[in-house]
C-alpha cells in the first residue's frame, strides 16, 4: 500500500484511499499520515475507531500501542548517578523536573480542552533536614544488612561427606532444612540490600536537590523528552525531543494530533482512566471535541469521573454498555448512568460492600473481580438473588478464583443449603417461580500461564416453561 501511495504512476483515488483508511488500524493510519502528509486530509475525513483508549500521567494507550513520555537526564560533568541511569533505561521519569531537579507533582492551570480527572495530592512537608535524616537511616540500614549477610555467609556448612548413609534420617532432614533456611535468609537479605541501595540513591538525590534549592544553584543535567512507543508484539520505537515543553503539554499535543480536527466523531469502545497513586490526572484534549464512548473504566469514584467527562460525550444520555470501577460506593450507586449500565464491573470491593451494592443497583449483569469469598458468603449472595433480584436475565459473575476446589466447595455448600436445588458436576440449579437460578463454575486463563475460575449465578427461563 505504501508503494501505491508513493508511486506517482499508481495513485489511489480519494474515495479508494478513504476506503483503505476506513479498514486500517488507527495507529497505522497515524503512521501513514505522518509519513505521507498529503493524505492527512483524507485520514481526518474518515471516522476513527478505537477499541482501547487508556490514559495516565505521562502515558496513554491507543489500541495495542503504548505511548510513554518521560524525562531523560544526563549529567553535564562526570558520570550520571546509577539511580537516574536506571530511570533513563526505563524511558525516563514520568513527571516534570524543576530547575533544582525536584519532580513536580503539582498540577498546572487547566487549558481549553483539559478535564481534571483527579486532583493532585497535597505537597509533602519534606525538607533538607528530613532528607538528610533519611539518607543517614538508609546508610545505617545498608551497613547492618551487609554485616548480617557476611555473618551468614561465614557460617560453616555441614560437609556433604558428613551426611553419610549412617546419619540418622531426622538429622539429615534437620541439616537439609538448615541449608534451605540459610538460602532463604540470604535471598531475603539480598532483596533488602537491593531495595535499600535504591532508597539510598533516591535519598541522596533528594539531599542534593534541597542543597541546590538552598544555594540557588541550577540542576546540572541535560534533559530531553523521550517518546517510547511499544506495540503488543514487543516492537519498540524511540524518539527524543528538546525539553522545551512540559510532559503534560507533550501528551496533549500528541493526543490532539491524533484525535483533533476530525470531521466525524471518534468512536471509542473502552475509555480507561488509570491515574498513579501519588499523582493527579489531567485528560488533555482538543477544545470542543466530542467522543462516542461505550465503556468507561476508573479506579476512582465512578460517579465523579462520569460527571467530569460528561461534556465530551457525544451521547451523554445513552446507557453505557459497561462501567468498571475500583471505588464504587453506595452513594455512587444512586447515579442514573451507573444504574443504567448494561454491565457493571467491580474490583477492590469488600464482601459487605459487594452484598450491599448487589442489593442496591438494578443492573442486570454484575461482574466482581478478585473478591475472596467463603462458601457461606456465596450462599448469602444466592439468597439475595432469590429474595430481591430474581428477575429473568439477572447475572452475577465472580472472577479471579485461584483454586478449583474453592469453586467446587462453594457449589457444594449452595446445593446443601437450598432444599430445591439440583446439583450436577459443575452446575447447581434452584427452582424459582416460572424460572430457575443456575450457579456454575468454569475455568479460564487470565494469562497463558495462570488458570483461574469464575462462578456465575444467572436467572434463566425454566426448562419446564
């Protein structure tokens, strides 16, 4: 296709080019328009479809391509500290750096098109004295750990020739356990040493930053912005730019370049907000843009996020096909947009919250991730379905069950507790008026190496009807 576009004797017609673009992946379209600017108008005229648009500070993902922005630092004189070299190798630090070398966590003023998704945390009360105290503490910890490691390494081992066939079996087990305990202790100590050295490096950098601020000396490093693009097959593409704008400005520029100035509204299947724990999050978009979004995921308060993004939604009153939340509360559950979602997914919920939410929200399908439940607690949820939620099509799913026996025990308990139940190998059926409740479990792979199980509770049409 590239040769067809670039060869002057084999040009695509405008309509044919638009058809090709319509059936091309979004990231490929961006790359194509970057390489051949003459097709930019055609690319912007064709509606854009994104299966996944995820965003965090200094990072966003479009379909299967990760775009990571970071600040690269190199010492102007002498070697670059290992702590900074490690961050450079990972693509740079994902927060802006001020004139003294501090990472800047405070959020800037919003510009047209910006949406504040999460406020920045309050600035810490850290200072030079506290940083110096941390540095001394980590130095002392490292000294103690290295001393402990040396003492453990110098403990004489029982020679293999002394563990003869005549050695009592209990003695052989004791010696074997001692060797294992020694190896485990050495591993723990080595892990602690690595972590302490890392903290020592960060503490040393913090002390230097406070000293420069005290003496009004600039940060003696050359800095660049690095864009790292990583595809799902592991292919990595790296670009570096002068550090003449903030990371947030660079991120907004890229997103605006991809999504801005389009003739038709961009369709997004899944929009995910993934702020880091210690940082705020600004969703930087072109001013006046509208997005056609089917699903939203957030670890924050779901009702609050929905309110913040409402102005960019092309269909603000259309029910979402799926809402995922790691922080849903009973107050959130009163939100009409949440109650009207076709699928509601919850994670990081406690059992009490889970039961209360399942009773409160009217959503037909609820998926609950990685909630550790006892068989008796599954029984409570079944009882809740029978008494208050037993309408046709209602479905609760519980994923992330680690062991097959856990799922089997839950179904066995349910079969014993409810008299009208009929138990099969992986299915328990409970009769309801004119319908039935099916409780089943099945295996699935959350990744190629890990097998997990899901329990499904679903109200279906009775076979007798």
